[in-house]
């Protein structure tokens, strides 16, 4: 289909994305998610044809990373740049819990000429997503009081609950791999815990995956060693989604059993819910020795599950011994980035370039979130871009 | 008045701002200050009407922060971005005194394709403003020798003497609150010291306020506990300004007495002149224990004046019990950001959103300083922008 | 000659720069080097005439500095900005040796919407240039596999072997000083070691200078105290170049002898090859005490050659007592930036502004490297820019 027709088809989607923050995929309708996927694809294809989709002549996109990041940082910078915005970093002391007055004031102080704020805050359970909403409320107040000329949109670049730019990039990868969202119906996707020598990895990726993939009629298998639970509310939500969308949802505790006949696998480490709860309390109290003890306990426990590695044995029980392997990267690759890890080196190598392609959708997903936040009628603006025909490279 | 007429009215102002650094408000004529206020307003209104005032297709604006900053940093970034410039940070070791050869060379090395350098250097008494002039001299030499294709303009983002982007933003806030600069004549403004649990706050804000507001016929009341003097030359200058411009100037040592019938109040902490002198000597000598001792002495002295809090008791003696409250933010709010501080929480809350609006002028003030530095005839360029009609958001 | 004619003359140069990384000047043909010099000059002159040579409407230029830098950092930022690209910094732990999987993956992750990667990696002998090629291979794979829409070009911003943006800026300075590249034939240039109180300065500048200047028929004199050898292969290459291009090449061990009748002098400190070899081994093994010992030995040895200062005595034996003084800056100036150093203060002062002019070419050299990498027919694009006539400043 040519670009023009694809743009026209956007008009069939009912979207309330305009002016709304993007904090959790499950706050968005199916049409809205489809809209973002398709706008992301269109922005990618426009750029691929050397048509510049720049829509801002000036403006700032604030990045507020309360945890380290390379990939998402570059994705955010790329998305902002593609649309014409300049990134300004809000540097804070790493992973502090600052709320109340400071958040309210700072949110406004950085936003006088800003169009978006991208926030990563995934350290504290119960805090990251809450912080984003606190910023949002401050921006609402600022906008309504005439402090801010526009209400900057907030984009969740990973919180304690969800990692929507990741899961949406993964979904676009699946859509393009299988040809359509419809083709995903009935596919078995295994979101599996995997062993890692590091500790304290957030739960937002697995939660994001089960929360989103359950919307599109897939059969979700969530596999993890006993005790490595995710936030119960998110699991319940995924189960409910599956029931409503013609898919299934199953939790199991054997990696190999889970992998059987899988179409898609996502083996990835995370820290258990109850550990994250303890860790958050310790962090709040700045209890360093307590944190050190917890880490040791947790690592010792992890070490009991080193057989949760995705390797040839696992791969060979999947559909045609060739399930599509997904990962948010970087993966802990046995013998490469660590001694024993999430995935066997040869298996990873087989799918490595496809994980790069998967990652490559993220900048466009973020750009599409910005685009649909800002423009009530994305199709009209995309037509304008196409007709204008500005080249990205002269 | 429509934009076109307002732009035309700029032609009535006699301005020598073109090609001149902005280092102290008192080096600028009344017409020049008016020009900056009005260009700032026009840039804000153009952007508000989605007309992009971008005038640079490329170019760098260097930010040289020798002290921490969030607000001014974002204001500078916003101003640069609005006009089409990209900020490049010159990172140095914090608050060093580096002069001579290094300054001369570095000033040129960062300026080959730069249009502006914004400098914050407010730690050392007698050094910050001097450093800016040293940079300026180096740029003059570079430009005259053919090293630099244009002479980058310097903007004082706070020094030891003045904080012109702050005071000019405050003035624009007053102008807009009261309707005109003329309406400020005869208004009583109280620049008052206030208690803070922190030590070593620069004197540049109070000095900037009395140095600027005394130009517009206001009645200035400078209030502080005995011993908390500002730089004598600046106080003399403010007194002289007041005499020349039909206002009055009074120094007093009781917060409550000072506040009586005030139209506008600016309660804010600062460190005394003689302490700043000692501190600068100690810093120059890297005398850590001396600095620690001085801090203790100073904090102990501050603690004698905890009653210098702006609270309901103070507010109730002001004009209509409702003087306009100004602050450069962040304020030390009792019970919020500190136990006891500059301002009572309820009183602050009453004026909080107005302090945000006050802060929101700063990016436009900086942009106007850039604009009037670069263009000899700002009215012509603004007309060009209006006629061109480029949208900020497509 | 007017711009149009100069642009047309580019068509006489045979260039294979398109799509190729710029890693070593000796991998480029004479025509290609001339092309870069002339495109750099044209970009400078276009900008000087307020014609914007911006060719990217959006896009990132990644800077990957594995060693400190101010000058080159600003040059890269200026070049990217001039062409319309936004710099994104890849922050890594300083001067690590990270290879293999991480490099391969990271190179792709930062490149989805990137056009160039500028790399400085000059700490480890045998590693810096190798790392750049490793990144290049990863980008090739990513591009060929459809991960990347364009293959970002790599620009060597200084490695262990060469510093091509420096040497090319120096060459453009010589070309402009003497009127043409032809005028350089037969000129005597002395690349001389000089004393510095600091240790471990890379060999890439002297190597870059002898490797490049030997291409243009100059008489090269390489002077250093016994033991301060450069990488033997680079010296052999320079000797071979000289023989092929009608110049001469001589190594000597007396600064004053070397300076006799010199047209151009480049007195600059570096660490000896064998020390750099030892240092690299120690760094690889993270042997801190070994590094400390090596530093002491090296500094003690340096101190034997304090008479290798470029001063009036040296200058007075050069051609007309006035050889053109070159330096990559900052120089170690005796009595100014150090007690005893590379150059006498008065002598430096005489040539100081000319070293600034020399440095000022670097942003344009980098921009020309980008331009010729991206456009197969630079003349066509430059004509387009000229005809389009976009102003840099409105």
C-alpha cells in the first residue's frame, strides 16, 4: 500500500490520544495502540524515502532519567530530533524520591517552552508511575493557570509498572514479522524469567509484555521459578485482557514446559515482587547494609535457577525449533557478557540481528507517541508532510 | 494593540544594544531596557500565536555555568532554541578561578561558530563580572584579528554583582501585572533579607533588583538585619537612580516596619558583603577549614534573625494586606523545603502560581537580549518574521 | 575566484570519499585530501557570506569521546550543527577497553537515526584505531542486514596513530598562509619534540603531521631526544611518502640543529613509543602502582631535556628568524601554563593569534569530512546550496 492510502486508513481509527500522556498501554484503546503502531511505521517509511517529518520549528523535549539508560536515551533523542525538537536533560541526583513542592515547581520551571517530558523512573516500586502522574498534575495546574502556553505531554520511558515504549516496539516488530496484528492471534508467546548474575532488574518489561500482548489474542505463557512473581494486579489485568480478546493466559514454573510449541519467546531476568517491595523500603530508608544483605540473599536465590537459560535444548521444543526470540537488550549472554546468563551464545547469535531490528522501532514508537499527543488529526498532518515533501537530506 | 503596531513602536526607542554584551542593567539606557522588555513580549506573543521567531538556521550558544543552576540553564536553552541556536555546554571544574591565558584561549576555541556565550559565575566576590569582561576582551581580540567571523555576545546569567536576566524578568512581570512601566511609578517595593537555613546565597538578586527597579520611579525599601550589607557601590548607585527617576530609596533594619503599605515585596536571603569578602579570600586560598568555620559563624548569625520570615503578620501590614510577592525561586518555604525559612507556607501558596508566571519571562528576556544584540534594527527583523509566517508547530 | 568557479573546480578531483570512514590521512588519495580542504574552505566562505550550508533537516551525530577534549568536542559540535545535525554524546567510563559484543551492539543501538559517529580514542597504543574499525564493521553489518537505514560515517577525532582532523586543519592553515598547496613544495617543516612537565601525551599529532605533510613535497625534519621514537611504521610511511612526492625526510636529535632554516616549526611534547607500549600493558592490567612508577621514570627522563624549549635562540636560527609556529593547543608555555614547557612565552605570544586561526579550521575540516562522506557529488550539492541561498542569520 502506498503512503497516501496508509495515511488515509488512519482515519478509520478512533483515537483519544490527543493531549493525553502515555503512561500505561492498558490505559489506551486498541484503536489508539494501532494508531501509534501505524504512525510509527509511517514516520519510519517517510524518513526512509528521505521525506522529513519534522513538525516543530523549535521546542524542547525534556528527558528526565532517574535511572541509567543508553538505548532509551538515544531513542528519545532520535524521536525528538526527527520531529524537530531539542532534548534538554534534567539532571537529578540518581534515583532520589523527590516529591511534593519540588516536583510541582520543577515541572513548571522546565516546561515554559517544552513540548514533551520523557521520564524513566523504575527504581522504586510504587513510585515511578506515581511520580509521572505527579508531574502531570503539576503541568495541568501550570497550563490551566496560564503559566504554560501548552501542556507538555509525558511519555513513560520505563517505570516500576510498565515499559510502554519497549513493549510497543516489540509489538511493531511482531506485527512486521508476521505481517499484521491479526496474524498474531493464536500465536503462543512465552514471557519467561531467565537466570542472570545481576540482581534487581525491574519487572516493567515482563509486565509490559503480558499487559500488551494479551490485547491481541495471543496465547500468553508466563513462566518463572516459584517466588518470582510480578505485581499481582498486572498479572490479573493480563489474564482479563486475554479472556476478553480471544487469547489464553497461563502461569507455569518450568521454562522447558513453557517453551513447548512456542511461536515467540522472551526469556529475561527480573527481581521478584516481594524483593522489590523490601528493596524499596530499604532504599527509602537509605539502609545500605540492608540493601547489601538483600542483594546477597537475592543473588543466592537466583543461583538456584541457573538452568533457566534459553539454549538449544529450550529452543528445540519450540515451534519448528525456531521460535522468534525477543529481548529488550542488552541480554546477559552466557560466556559473552557473563559466565552464565539468560541465553546461550549460539542461540542468541542466531537471532541477534533480529533483536537489533526489534530495538530499531523504539525511536519511531516514541515519535508516534509525541505525534499523536500533539496532533488531533494525525492523518491531516501526515498528508501535509507528504505534500510538503521536505527532504531530510538535501 | 496588534503585533504590527507594537513592532512599529519599537522604532521610537533609541537603542545601542547591537553588538554589546549584557552584563549589568545599569550599563543600559532606559530605552534599551524598554526595548528588551518589549522584544521579549513580542517573541512570547509570536510563539503564542504559533509564529516561529527562529532567526538562526544554525549556530551555537555556549553555556558556561560556573555554579549550579536548573532554572537559568533551562531558560538559556529555551531562548537559544527559540531563535534556532543549539546549546553547547562548556564544562569546567566547578567554581574555579581560571584567568589569563586559559580564558583568552578557551574563549576563542569555543567561539568559531558561536553566536552567544551565557555565563553564570556568582561564587567569588569581585571575580564573576570581571571574568565575563575578560572573556569579552578575548572575543574582541579574536574578532578583530580575524580569528572569529562574528563577535559572540555575552549574556550575564548571574554574577557577583547583578542578575540581569532575573531582574528583567521580574520587571516584565511587574509591567504586565500593573499594565505598564508608568504604572510602577510611586509603587513601594520592599527588597528584604529573609532567614534561610542555608548560607552563602549570592547578593546578585537583591543588588539586581534595587539597581533596576530604581530606574522606574519606584519607592525602594531595602531592609536587612544590621550587618547584612550589600556591595556599597551598588547601593549608592540605586540611591542615585532613585533620586534621578522620581522615586525614593530607603534602607531599614526591621522587616515589619519595611513592609508597611508595600505594593510589592521580595523577601529573600543573602550572605553579607563582609562574609562574602572573607569567603572569597578563603576560596582563593582553598582554605577548607577556614571555609567550614566561616559557614558555622555565618549560620549561627543567621539564626538570630529567624523572625525575618515573610508570613501573614508581615503580609497584613502591606497595602491591602496583599502586596505582590516576588521570588526568583526556589524559595525556602517554612515547613515545606526547610523547617524555618524565608516565607510561610500558606503565604507562599497564595502567590505560588504568580511566581511561576514571573519565572516564565526569563527565557524570553534572554532571547530578547540575544535578538537585540544581533540585530541592529529589531523592528525590521520582527516584521520579517511576521510576514514570513513560519509556524512553530506544523 | 568566486564561489561558483571554485565549486566547479571540485569536479576535477577524483574522489572515493563517498561512504568511506575517515580514519587515517594516508588511506586517502591526494585528490581526496584536496577535496576535503577545498570543501572545508567553501563551507567556511559560504557561512562567512551568511549562506547556510545546512543539508540535514534532522539527524544525529554521535560523539564518542574516550578521552577528555574541549577543542575537538566543540569542533565536532560546530561541524554537526553547521550541517543541521544534533550531537548526542555516548558517555562511557573513561578510557575503557570494551570490545566484542558490546561494541557491536552499542554501535547499532545508537545509530538508528544517526548519520555520523565521531570517535576519540587515543589512550591505548594499538587500540584506538582498531576500535574505530570494529565500530565500522558493526555498522557495516547493521546496514547490510537492514538494521540501519544508512551507514553512519565514522570520523577519527584522534586515535593512537593519527589525528587527521588536526593535521588537515594544520594543512589548510599552511595552504592559506602560503597561498596554495604547490607553494608548500620545498618548504622545511620541523616536527620537534619539546619538553613538557606532563607525561603520556599521545603520539598521534606528530605522527599525523609527518604522515600528511610528507604528501606535499615538503622537507620534513623529525627531531627528538634519543629514545623518543614514534611508531616505526608511521615513520617509515612518512619517509616513503617524502621520497615519492619530491620532498625529503630526516630524523635528528638536536632541536637547534633541526630548526636551522626552518620555514615551519611544530614543537610539541609526546611520550616515547616504548613507554606507550608499557603503559598500554599496565593499563590493560589495571596495574596502578606500575603506572605510577612508569610515570615517575618517564617524567625524570623528560626532565633531562628541558632545553628542548622553543625559544628565541631556536627561533633565531629559523628562516628569517621567523618560522611559522604551529601548535594543536593548548601549548605548555613556560612561565604561563607551567614553569618550564614547550615554548617560551614571548615567542608563543608572537604567533598566538595565528595558532587560533589554525585551530579555527578544524570545525570546517570535520564538516567537509561529513559532507564528502555523505554526498557522492559534493559540487552538485554545493551548487544547490548556493542557488537555494538560505541565510544562516535571518
